[in-house]
C-alpha cells in the first residue's frame, strides 16, 4: 500500500520572505536586538515614544554597537518584516512585529 505524502504548497514569494527572515535571524546581534525590542516596557516619564518602541540610540547604548552598525541591522530586520520603524524628526523608533515572528516560528514547526 502506497502512502501519499503531502507537501505544503508554498509560493516563491513566501519562500523568499521566509529566507529573508531566517537570514536576519542568523545574526546573534540581530537576535539580541529582537530580544531587547520584545522586552521593551513603558519607562516612567518616557515621553519620546510609544511604550513598545525604542530609538536606535538606545539600542546602540545597550548593545555597545556604533549607530551605523545598528542602522545596518535594523535595515535587515525591517526588510525581513520583523521590525517596524517610525521616524520623528531626526529620531527613528523601532518596534517588534510579533506577528511576523509568530509566522516564522509556525513555518519552522512545519519543517
């Protein structure tokens, strides 16, 4: 008796997006950025941004990484859809897109 194996039909665009996500997650520094963004809580007296946002300068300070490197990592994370960004004057505020991480985890479980 033959057993039929069903493989999920995943479009080329979706595979490309998943590749971008997993490439972004391959960097230890980017995973640490995501962890920090995931732990962001409202600070007492914090008036600069929303409770779930953090500016690039704060990420730079916390990680001890120069701002240009933070900018590069954030560009990769944004391109992968894992982080959103909001500009306010000269500042850029970043937030974690939890639904994108959840979708990536779901796809990984399907392997």
